[in-house]
């Protein structure tokens, strides 16, 4: 399934849920493989020299508990006038054996290392997807 985009990340350091997926698990097929991907764009206009260390953290939650985490980090020093954009596509995957029932997976995204504000740097999820398969 694909998430609704664009989805703004309004506050640095605060997780935004990109999408959720309910997965029915049976006793005959208790193994679950989950794969997701998120693309995040950070953009701003540089009027002076700017030093940023944006870190994008993607968490995969199973029933509200983080089961996988991946991070992308960049050190940027901008001295030019004009617009700047940084886009990162981050995959995440997980495999588990679960008890029968419906389990909910969610992908959350957190951007840190920058101050996000109107007129300043902004962060947006521009693509997100999440899929799961069950197996014996």
C-alpha cells in the first residue's frame, strides 16, 4: 500500500506516521515479512552560510512497538544564495514469527538536526509504501 503524499513533517524531533497496515496472521501462516520505503525531502533557501546535520530516522512499529530502525544522516555546509533541496529514499524491512490475530504495522519518520519552520527549512514525505506477506 502507498501512503498519502505529500505529508509534511512540521516539527523537528517529532515522529510523523507515514502509513499503517493491518496484517492478518493465522496459525497456518505465522511468518510475516514486512518491507517499506520512505522518501523524505528537506528544502530551504540559503541567504547566508548555513551548517546543517539533518538526520532522517525511519521506524517500523509492530503493534505500537518499534521493531526496526534505520537512519540517514548528512553534513551540509551551504554558502550559496538560493534554494537547496535534499532528498533521501530509505528502505526498511523486518521478518517475524507472530501469534495468530491481526497485527498492525506503522512507519514513522523523524527529522532532526535542523529547525523546521515556515519560511525556513521544511521537511516533507514525498513517497511512502508498506507491504507485508505471510508464509508457513
